[in-house]
C-alpha cells in the first residue's frame, strides 16, 4: 500500500446497512481481502458477516508465558547454583518459593507478550499516513475498499443506496 | 531517501529515537569521562620497576610482608638508601633528588597505591603466596612496566574466578574460597 | 639509656594518616585516592600489616591491672588484659577497655598552656622550655614549706619521684587523693585493719576460697579496691569448686550491682551495718555454742532487727547459713563505712570474721602484701586530711600547688570549699591530661602523657596475694605535644640547680625508674630474673611488671580482734530530710570515665541508664509523693541541692534515695561537660572517726520541680521490663 | 412479594417508567457517540483557576515533602525517621501496604467486574485503573524510601553480574519485588490497552500539542477489524491474567509479615486477610475518586450516577463484612493459641498507648460501613459514600499501622520493647499522597477519564424488555 | 527377599553442633559491661549519643539483660543475661534478606553479615527473635558529622570494616580473630588449638562467664560446658539452633 493509491471509504451510521453493504459488495466481486471495516466500537466479524480475523495474540501470550516460566525456572533453580549461598538452613533451591517466582515470571511473560502481541499484530506504532476519517471515532462504521474496484461509480452508487452517509475516494493522510 | 529519513526524524517516533540515542551517547560519554578521571596521581618518584626487576631484585626484597602477613608493605626509605647509597649516580641524578631530600630531612614518601581493594575486603597476601601464586599472577609482569600499573580490575568477579579455579574439585576448599566471610567482615 | 629513647623515636615515626583514611570510607564507595606512607625507618619488631603488642599497666584506676595493648602502625588498636599479671590474669573491666578513648580523646590538653584560671581551656600554648622554666621558678622561688603536691590515688612511680623531691627540698610530703578512695573509705578500712588486724595495711579478703560471703555494703564487683580481681574471685567462689557453689549475702540499703549478684539481698537501714554484723555474730556464736565475745553479747538481735528494719528471722536465717558453711567471710565496705560510725562498723565486721575464725586461713581475712620495693602501706588522703589541706590553701601556707592525676574540684564535696580555696593559692600548676575542672582553675596546664604513652610502674595495693609491681611503658608515641610530668619535674629541678638538681640527678624518667627498680635486680623469687639493670628493665617492659611468684599474705591474729569491744551503734545522720541519701560510684564511669563516649554509652548494670545521672527512688515512695519516672526532682541537703531525673528503682529501701557519682562535670571535654549532675554537690562536711567522709550519713529532702526535660536514656524497655503501657505498671 | 404489587402499579404508565429507567441507568440513557466524545473532551479541556491553584500547591508539596525530605533522609540516614529497635519498619511499610491496597481497586473493577460482566463498571473502569498505576508508583516510592541504602537498590533486581551473585529468592522481599513489578507493568499495560481507542478519539478531536501527544500515544490506531480483534483478545487475556497477579501481589505483601517468626505476624490467614483489606481500602478510594470526579469535572454527572455509587456501596458492604470475618478469624486464632508473646501483643494492641487506634480501626472498617451501607438510599448518596470511603481508608491505614510498627514493639525479647514514634516519614507519606493526587489531576486533564467506546458498547447492548406487565433491563452479549 | 530400608540422612547432628560456639554462665555474669566495652573497641562499633540511645538505637552487639521478680522487699533481680547474636544454625534472619547480605558461612558455620552487600531493608532485624541486630541509623562514624571521629578513628581496628549509614550489623563472633588464628595455625601447619584465641568479650570478661571455642570438638572446654546439665538455649523452641548456650541456675 502506497500513499498514492486511492481507496473508497464509505461511512455508515449503523451496523445493519454496513453489513448489507458488505454482502452486496461481495456480490459485486469485491473480495473480502480488499475490504476492511473501521469502527469506533468493537464490531464483531459475525455481526458484519465478515470472515474471522486471524490474531496471533493468544499464541504470543502462550509463548510469552512459556518464556516467562523458563525465566522463572532459571531464576529460582539455576541462579542459586551459580553461587551457592546457604541461608537459614534452607535448601539452595527450595520449591515453595520457586513456585512464587515461577508464577510471577510466567504471568509477567504472558502479560508482556500479550501487550507486545497487540503491537506486532496491529503494526503499532505506525505514524505513517493512513486512510481514515475522524468521524469513525464518533461511532460510525466505515468500509474501506482498498482494491481498485472494476466499476468505481457503481460501487459508490450501491453504497449510497444502501444508506452510506458518505462515500469518498480517500488518500492516506496523517492522522 | 534523505528526505524520508528527515521526515521520519521529524515524526514523534523519530524524536523519541533521537532522544534515546542522544541520551545513550551522553551517558556513554559521561561514563567515559568518569572513567578517564580515574587516572592515578603521579607517584612521588617515577620508580622504574622494570629496571629494578631487571637488575635481579626480588619482589619480596622490597615487599617482604607479602610472604608473612596481610600487607606486602612498601619499602622504607632506609631500605632504598641501603642500596642507593652505594650507587654513585644517586648523588647526581635529578630523578633521585626526592630520595636524597627525604633521606636528609627524615620525611616520608607518600605513594599512590595502584593495586587496591575496597576497605570492606580483607585481603591477606600470605595465604595467596602460600598457595603458590606468584606476584605477577595478580600484579602483572613488573619487568615490563616502568611505573607500576594495575593490570586488572580487581573486582569480586576476578577474585572469584581464580578462587573457583584454584579450588579444583575439592568441595571443602571451594566452600572456603567462595565463602562470603572469607573476605567480608 | 639510649635504648629507650631510641625506641621512643621510632614510635614517633609512626604515622596514622594512610590507614585511617582507608578505614574511614567504610562501607561507602571504595575510596578513590588512597595514599600510603611507609616508615622512613621501620621500627624494630614491626611488620607491615601485623600488630605489635606491648605490655603495660592500666591507669584508669589505682588497682594496677596489667594490660597488653595491640598496636598497629603506631596506633593503639585494642586493650587486652595481661594474662600474666597476677592482679587481673588477662581480664579487664569496661573502663580499662575504654582507655583508648582517653588516649584518642578529642578533648585532650594538646599543648602546655597558660590557662590563667579561665572558664574554658585557654588555648594559649607555650613552649615546653618555657613551661619547664615556669616549674623551675616555682620550685626555686618558693619557700619549700609553701610547695604542695596533690596527686592521684595510684601509688605509682611519679608519687615516688615527687615524694623524693619533696623530701629533698624540704617540702611537705605529697598528698594522694581520689574520689574512689573517698567512696571506698580507705582510711577507715586501713584504721580498722590497724586496730583489729594489728597492722595498718589493706586487708585482703580471700573471696575466691570462701563459701559464704556476707558483704556489708562492699561493692567489690563495681569499683571497690580492685574490681577485676574481686570479680575473678567471685567467679571462683561461685564456680571454682565443682562440689559447692559459694553463697553470697549482701546487706545494703539499695541493690547495687554487687548486691544484684547476691543470693540474698537484705535491705537494712543505712547506719546499722555494724549492729547487724554484731547481731549475726551473736546468733552464730549462740548456735555454735560456747562463749559469746563481749562485743557481740552487748547487742540484742531482736532490737537490731527492728532498728535495721528487717525481721529477726532474716538474721537467724543468715546465722544458720553461716553455721552451716565451711568458709564464711564478711566484708565491710562502701557506704557502710561512709557513716559517722564507719570505723566501728568496719571493726565490727572484722570482729565478725574473727568470730568466724577465718583470720589467715583460705577463704578468710589476710593482710595484703606490700608491693615489691615498698617499705610500708601508704594510704591515700582521707577527706579530713583534704580538709586540713584546704585549710592550708586558704590560710596562705600553700604558695604553689602542683596537681597531677586528680580532679578535686569535681571529686570533693563542694561544701568542702576546694574550688574557693584553690582560687586563693597564688600559683597552681596542673599536669592534667584532660581539661578537667581543676586544670581549668589552674594558672598553667603542663599536660602529662596519657597512660598509654607513658613510662612508669604502679604498686598494687590489693587484689593479688602476690606482691606485684605493674610496669607501664608507652605503647604509642605521644599524640600531642605533651611531656611526662616526671620528665618535666626532673628537667625543672635540674634547671633550678642546687639542691633541686641534687634531688633529681636523673637524665630522664626512665633513668629514675631504673634507679627505683635497681633494688629488684637479682631478686630470685620474682616473675623473672635479671642479673643487671638494663636486662631487668627490658624484661620489666616485656612482662608488664615484676611480681613475686609466691603468695605473701600475712595472717593476722584473731585474739586481738576478739578481745576488743566494739560498739558501733546506729550512725548519726546530718540534716533533717526524710530520706537517707546514698551516693554511689557509677560502676561504668567511676570517677573519671565521663569523657569517654563509649563509657557514657555503656548502660549502668542495674538501671541500664546511659549518658546521664539519675536518682533512684522506690516506686512505692514515689507513688506516695506523686513522682513518676523521668520527673526531675531536687535533692536538698544541709550542704546544697542537686537536680536529676528520677528512676523508679524497685530494689531500694523506701526511705533511701540513691544517686550515682561520675557525671555532672562542668568541664572535662565534650562528652562529659554539662551532662548530668554531681551528687558531691550535696554532700556535707562530716567525717567518721577515721577521718573519712561520712558521705552516706545524710538525710535529705526530695522536692518536685515540675520539670521533665528529656527522657532518661535507658537500654532496657520500660514496656517490657516494667510493663509500662501494658496497664500493669510496676 | 409485596414490592411487586407496587411496581406493577407503576408499570402501567409505560412512558414515565422508561423515563425513570433512563434517569437511573447510564446504559439506558444513550447519547450519540459524538456527543459523548465532546463531553469527555470538554471535561478534559475545561480547567478552572482552582484546579491550577490546587495543582500548584500539590506540586510544591511533592517537591518539598517527597523529594526534598527524601534527599535529606538519604544524606542523613534513616535516623531522621522514627524507626528504631524493635520497630525497624515504620510508616514507610505502612504506606507501601496502603498504596498497594489502593491499587487493588482498579484491577478489581476493571478485571473482575469485566470477567463477571458487571455492566455498571463501564464508565469508571479507567478512573479505577488509573488508581492502580498511580497507587503502585507511590507504593514503589514508599518501599524504596525505607531502604537504608536506596542507591544500591538495583542489587535486588536479577541482573547478570560478574560475580554471578543473584538476588535471594528465598526472601519474601524478592517475591515482593517481582510481584510488584509484574503488577505495575501489567496494570499499566492493562490501563493502556483500552485507552488506545479513546486516545485515537482524542487525537481526532484536538490540535496543537495535544494532537501530537495523542497521536504518539494512539500509536496510529484507526479501529480496523484486525486492530479491534487483537485488542479485544489482549484485553480478555489481561482481564483473566491480572486477577491472579493482583491476588498474588497482596498475598505476597502479607507474606512479608507472615513469613517472619514474630508473634502476631506468623499467621496463615494473612494472605486473604490482606487481599480483602486491600479491596476494602481500594473500593473506599474508588468511591472517593468518583465522588470528586463527579463533583468537580464537567459533564461527569451524566457518566457517573448514583446507581454507580449504589453498586459500589453494595460491594463495599460485602467487602467490609469479609474483612470483618477475616479480622475475627485472625484475631481468634491468635487469641486462642495462648502463646505468651502473642497474648502480650494483643493486650498491647488494645490496652497499649495506641489502643485508641485499634478501636478506631474497628469503628471505621466495620461499624460505620455496616451502619451506612445497608441502606440503598444512603449508599446512593455520593457525599456520604465519600465520607465512608475516607473513613475506611483511614481505618485501613490504622490497620496497617497496627500490624507494622505497633506489633513490632512486641517481640520475644521484652528487654527491647519500645514504642515507635514517627519522624520524617510523616512528611514523606504526605508527599506520596500529594504525588498520587497530583498524578491523578494531571491524568484527568490529559487522558479521557471515561472509556467512551466502552460506554457506547454498553449502551448498545442494553435494552428494555417487557415480561408481561414488568419492564426489565436486558443485556445482550455482544462479544 | 530383603529390601533395604533407606532412612534419609538428615545430618542433624552436624547441623546441631555447628563449628564455633559460646557458653555464657549467667550465674557468673556480674553485668559489669566489660564485654560490651571490649566488643565496641574491637569491632569499631559507634556510640550513638544520648538521644538515639534513649530511642532504642544504641548499637551494642552484646547487651546484658536483666529483669525483676517480685516487689520490694521481696524483689529479686534475675541473673544478668548477656544477649548477643546466637549465630543460629537455622537463622531466621538469613533467608529473608533479598540481597544475600546476611548469609550462613558454610566454612565457619557462622551467621555472616556482609556489610557491603547490605541495602538496609532491615528485614533481618525484624525477623531476629533475639533482637540482637543493630542498624546504622546515621553516619555515626563520619568525621564530617562528628569531628571527634578524626581523632577517635586512630583506634579503629583495621581488621573490621567501618560501617556507614544504612547498614545492618551484628556480632560476628569476632570472625576477624577466627581468621587470624586460622591463618596463623595454617602458616605453622597445625590446627587451631582450644583457647588459642577467643572473642573480645570472652577475653575481657573478668568473671570468666564467657567461654568460646570449637563446639564441634567434644574435648574443648566450650563444648564440655555446653553439654552441662545447666545448659539452656534461648528460644530453642523456634528451631533456630542457637550456638550460644546459657548456663542457668545455681
């Protein structure tokens, strides 16, 4: 995607017309991959009849948890053996405190990787120009048609007919 | 390309990156300045270790304490004089003027130690010599340097690495040599 | 001769700088720049990084314990007991340990000073040459009869030197005085020994071998005579014999530290100690059967019990215990002798010993041996002798007063008027190491070395069964511009010439010492044998003194003691207050410890108070009077008044008020000055028959002041020990 | 039910009934999103001179009481504080526990209530979550302050080093460090994730420096399907994962005490007791913050309504009861054991010089909340709840004060017992409080305090439905 | 078929004995404070001054405790009980330190305080049942704060680190003396003998109430005394395995 490319951005006030529009667009031959829905509230794919979105966040979280677990194991079972110091007659690597350390590190790994997962999956942060209109954060739902459609005007008309508040060709701009 | 870079630098992330880089450079510089300030004060006499070692003077001749106690000791002026009074050049050399003056006035030299550990470390030379270490193991080869320098950072990691190695596989020795109370009390 | 001097020169070379800076940075970041200064010439016996140990004698009190001082690079690091010295056998008391805080005290007199009797140390430093000129002029230009020497209590080489000098020039003999002697009532003890044991000497109580000890006020575990030796003997008495544990009963109105170790503490009314001793004697004699000697038969135990405020059963119980024991011993001392009837009390207690039949047998009473090369026992001056001395100062007899090792302005009761008398003496020269009250009231201070910087010897009066001469030598070079008083006097005498120079024909102090020690050369039964004087002196330093290897106690005869009739009666009390006043010497500070911060920080053993003076009061009395802990009260006696915060002490008779002596300095350095109050300020001028001050023979009033300044600093917890704040106080 | 009759009677008038619901429930009183956005932005932008006055005073207070006094303490040593033997820990630790307790409210509201789908949480999750982060910052200050050599505190971190000496993981303090770090990072991230859409909203509606500020923080969020999916997933994971972290944090804080072999401390009930105590003070603090926000900030009366106070009040009542239960549990076990030192300790708590504090604690934590919160009308009054919240916080602070310095007086060595008298730490405590308020005030002007998108989502999900004659609120599950 | 029943070796005997030990005879202790002074002089312990001392900040490594029983005139003082670090085998102070600043010496079987590692959390002191740890509340040994230290510092023992503010400290059983004696013995190729050296407190004690030595050698004086019937361990019920034995009773 380069800044020069133009896309159609149709803004809807409600979910139902937006869902209809998506269905119609699909019939017009606009592939699902060419469409994107931008909304001010989380609108699920099912509501719009869109295919499920792939997300890596849960996997990353799991991976982070495993990494954290390993760090915890390292801290509680490996580091004490690097320099063995006896305290209070306890074993060098006692299990009960290790549970705590391992738990905390697992959770930390999980939380950090979840957070980073959002960044990775959503390409955050990104301050490049993007196709967007501020009305979206007023609760509107916008359909972004990225691929150059076969018949631009037809699409525009269709969208208007289906209740789009505005349909426009957008360029990427600084948010 | 240059323009893109410029734009990126002007963007918020760019600023942050610039600030981070600037901060790191600044701290590195500060650290470097700090370290470079650690240069030792000049010694009262530019004592040439290489010359004395080359002449066959044993370390323990001037630093006899190393073999029997905690401190290796610095030679007294009398000891310097013991040899130097028999050397004609002593009376004429400019470099040795401080020695002549000290001998005449009864004053002492104030040396700047180069091999030192913090005062919470109780270092004892004797067991190290007794364990078969040579002076140069820690202090470097003095025949190669004019004014004494410390060849290593004498920190705990350095002490420990040798202690662990020296312990070999002997568990009791290892425990003794890595025990906190062996050096810190 | 040059040998010693060269030693001293060596020590002068010792520098402290480098090591100190290194030590000071402590646990902080490692010091960046350390400097190391080697010796120009290495002192003999010194190795880098290794300690050197010197044997010497402790000068903190007159007991004469032997010390071994650990030194390093010319600094004294630690005081340890000399294990060979028979007095202390390697042990030390807290005051001995803290000697180093005197040596390195920030408030020493650093230079010979023209003091001009100012309120603070003048700082007007003189050269030593000028100082010696001044001493010399004072000696030469004064009528010998007008020259007076006032010295500390320790019978040391300086006393010998001054005695010789005084004798040679025709001046009065020097006077020795110390507050400890005053509170121990040494004159009384000496006199009682003379009358009951047949010789004026210090009695020797063989505590170690006794199994039933009755102490009448003797605080032998604190400061009395030779506390380290007595503590060791106490330990032996308790546990020395595995078959029996010695039993110990203390008769005292207040539970002192000594009494706190007693198996039974019997709080008798002050002034009745003699009667109680006699009553016990009578009961014991009756239990044993046979005749009751006259002194004892004249008392009625029941009457005595009621006078003393105890039960007759208590006395009977004690008598039973005595009869059942093998080696009973009764010890008189402390406040019991500081009464109007003190001498009779001491005699009664010695008579009780005679009744026990323990004269000259193990666990009994002996006479202490004289120190080597000593002709007779010289006791320190009694308070009455000091009063006479003060009178001589006042009437102008004394023209020049030399003071060394004693601080009478602080130690003597204010009512004796020493300070006022001192002001009338035309010239006062002090040799004080510290700027104490007397030194400040002098014209000149020519500071002596600290004990650890000095040569000398100290005669041991009691504490060991062997005759002991503890030897002192400098362990470090003088830290300040001080000079040994002996050296100063020798130099001044020689400068004065004539008979003065003749009296002091010595090159220096060490030469004088050698002259005195010469008598012991070749003595076969000593701790070492040396054929000639130089060897002897060297050994003397090395061993820390010279002593006979065999005990030399003399056994007194009991017949004399039993034949004598003693009637102590009840002591008379001066003043008309409602409380008996019982001053006692602080066990941790004693007379001169107040300027050492760690002695101040040591908790008093019984009250755990630190850094201050307190007044002990029975909680029941306090409750009646509406007084609480830390309330500042005023004690008013016929002689004066003093204020201090109250400590509600559970183990003191309700009719007794006690107060420690040791604080209340107005000078004497930053740690002592302005801290606490001095009970000597309320002591009146009353003496017993032996001339000792009847310091415990007063009745005082206690007045509330309404002040409550700061909390008395205690180590103990008032919550945990007394239940304060737990709703169950006392 | 007698009540039903009455309601049925009212239910006839359909219009006024809905009006009544709308007035009461934010979720049934929808407003266009744009309007809500405007209101929130307006609240952020509107700043009176009073705000700046208070802000300036607090800033001065922070500079003096927190930073200057702390500097003095670092230079002079802890002697300027009131800690002594045996009360080695004083107000520093009291404040640490207190602030960590405060921080629990945010997580409780935004995570637990989220997991259990308590809809009334929506408008104030952020306000509560902010308290978590800022509270933890104060807790961090407090715990670092109490260290004798704070400049070496990095030794507690597991940092690789040449001597291969790592921190001691036997120590509850090490656990504490890890737990608090995890919690601080986790709660900050959890604060940030739901904030992104609101930051994007603010970005779209501001200019000047604020525009740059929001632009940077919004990270380029637009609201595409993918972004929402990742965000929703992450928030779900966080909501579940942060709950055990939260519990672990205060449990571990309690273990700092419970691991010690001290009378009164060595107690197995300390973990849950502390967690409940934390929620107790946390909810009190939330209610205070909400009352202040509602009272002082523009447009907030729309978002924060008595229904919210009513709901939190109910929670507070339940938590207060739980706290009472755990307190009694702890007390009974200690009392019944009959150990002589514990006995002394309990006696000291009640009859000692600080006994008034023990009774005040019970009054503030139990008696007053129970007496006030049972009544629905009373617990809907913001000012009353503010007062109760304040008293609970004072009471909970007392509780920690009793557990730490007062209990430390009593140990197994009665010779050392000594009462603690606070010194410079009073200033430092005031400093942390001022800093907390300062941060909160700054945040209220910089980030949208109301999660507008969550409110909108909730309003979409709520509707009224009639069952026979009864109109009831129904909620659709949108996720 | 016989199966060998394996009983786990808990090595309790070794743990219980430790290496260095002390015996304090409370029947002999006269409370004279010589040990306290000796300890302060040996170990560079700062004095804290009147105000701090009054507020429970005195830094004695050893203190003599005493309590009262009964009321006048039947009042009795309990025996003086010198309280110092008990060098517990299972020390409660050790595991709670997050920085490994107070650890158990495996070679000397002592409870070490590593001053330079201490960050001053004071958790160890809270957890010490004997309350024998003292904290450097201020820079008591800093000559900038206390000018007198410049002179008093001459007396500092170079074998013992001078502690600065914010550091915990406690009795070390005079570990510097242990090291010195061991070093000497080793240089002479022998073992340290019983009574060859002792701690500063035991050395000073005029009543001989303190005995120090190898408690794991049955023939030493200290272990013989420690096994006497009068021997008591303080707060033994906590399982701390204290190395100081108190001889109580007459």
